[in-house]
C-alpha cells in the first residue's frame, strides 16, 4: 500500500510541477514580449543621460546647498525611463495604426519591435501602457517642480509635448530629430542636475553652471543622430505612411553628409571644452569613440542607401552614442 501511495504522490507531484512549469514559461514569455515591446535594449540611453547629470552633480556637490539625495536620484531615473518607455510605445502604436510597421524591413535597431504586427500584444493595451507610463513620468516631474525648482515644470512640459506629438506631428515637419535630442538628451542632463541641486529659492541665474550647459550639448546631438541614422532603413515605409522627416526631405546621400557633419561638431565641442577652460581635461576620455565615428561616417556616406549593408553601421552608431555618453558620465567624477 505504501508503494502505491508513493507512486500516486510522485505522479501528482510531477503533474503539479508540469502545470507550474507551463505557467512560469507563459509568464516569462509575456515578460519577454513586453521587454521587446518597450524596446528595453534602448532604455540604456535614458540611464546614461541621467548618469551624466548625477556624476556632474557629485562634482559640484560642494558648491550647492543641497546634499546628494539617493531617493531623488532613483526617482529621476524612474521618471526619465518611464518617459522613454512612453514615447517608444506611442511610436509603436502610431506606426501600427498607420501601417508603417507592416511595410518596414525590420532590423535589430529600426523598424519597430514587431510585437504588435505579429499579434503578441494588442493596440489597446499598448496605448494604455504608453499613457500610464507618461502619467508616472508626469507625477514625478510635478513632484520635482514643487520640491526642486519651477524650471523643471518647463522641462517636463516640453518632454510631455514631445512624447505625445512626436510621431504624428513633429516627425512630419522636419523637427522630430531636434525635439528628440532636446528632450531625450540635453534637457535630461540639465534637468537631472537641477532636481539634484536646486531648491525653490535658487536664483535662476545660478541654477546651472556653464559647464553643465555645454556638457549637455553632445548628448543631445548624439540622441538626434541615433534617431536620424535609424531612420535610414525605414525611409520608404515612412514616406508611404505620411512621415516626412529629414531623411525623406534630404535624401539618404545628403543626409549621410549631415550625419557626418553633426558628428564632427559633437566631438569638436568636447575637444574645445578644456581649451576654453569650461571643463577639465578628463572630458577628453569621451573622444575615445572617434575612430569608430570616422569609420561609421565613411561607411554611411558610401553605403547609406543599401539597407543590407547599413545594419552593422547602425550598430556602430549605437556604440558611438552610448559609449560617448558613458565616458562623459565617467568624466564627471574627476
């Protein structure tokens, strides 16, 4: 009898384990789908932008009235990441509705996640999550507007405007790349510094040091270039879907030269900062990606119109953007 009970117990245990395993696998699959849907691999950009602001906050902490607040550091990171998730989802929702994602040649770096077009998620849920993450970001922004400085309210308003109107409006009148670089680039660095160092009584003229303003320019330009180059493979699909961005306007050949010129300008700014006495010589570590930038620029000019060859070029561009942002963050520690 004991032997029979043992067999029954083993069979029941195996059945329960199988059910649990199936449920766990389903949940893991759902989790993986949503990681792809929110473009989680691109959220590192938001993390690095906040990191630049935080490290320069550390550098200037002895000259401000406010001590470094870990809670605020985490909160601003959550706010920027949720804003980034929101704009990604709004973009995916719009590209699904306008059929752009059905016509793009998807690459690891462009063309959307494919989760909507392949039926893994549904439009209503994606729209809900995009609005929900935007609300979270807005609440955090309002909090910092109250406890830090009123200028955060302007930064938050510009960010919300860009999130909501980027895909359907800004990207159709040539200024989508500019707003992306401004709101998910320069203003993140400046805003992070303000929320970490300012009080409501801080005078506007002493709110942000000159170095922080100049340091925020390269990350803004690089964010614009990240979006700019990623638009190359999607140009025809975007044109058919009514999106009229700079690549559509200029053509890929001219756009490749514009990309190169902006890269030169970006690294030129970094090169000039110590010479002009604005930053320390440590900022020069952010020049390390220049060899990759030269190689990428040449290949973009030569092969920008070839969607098969451009994929590794897009990968190199991401290395340039994230690598430079990371090194700028490191330079703030010295």
